[in-house]
């Protein structure tokens, strides 16, 4: 193996080595962020449940009408396809 091939080989090994270094830092940051998010969720779970229940209750009728109309349109199109056959 000549010197040029050794330098090229070391260059590529160095690139691979330094590109892998950031992965561990990113994984550690993601792990800490997930841990913080879990802690915040557990601490504020009661208020979050109350808030989401209130939002659901306030929007229930509107959402029900939208879903019902959507299902009705799908079923009507199926009926029309059957009639065309």
C-alpha cells in the first residue's frame, strides 16, 4: 500500500469517525427532552385532561355533524356506484 492510498484511507476513516460523534449527543438531547416532557405531562396531567374534556364538550355537536355528513357522502357515493352497475 503506497502513501497516497494510506492517506486516502485515513481521510475516509476520519470522516466516518467524526460524522458519528454527533449522533450520541443528539440521542442524549432527545432522551433528556423526552424525560422533561414526560415529567411535565405527569405534573400537569389533571389540568390537561380538564382542558381537553372542555374542548371536546364545546365542539362535540359541530364535530358530530361534520363526521356524519362525511360518512353520509361516502355512503351515498357507494350507493350511486351500485346503482350505475
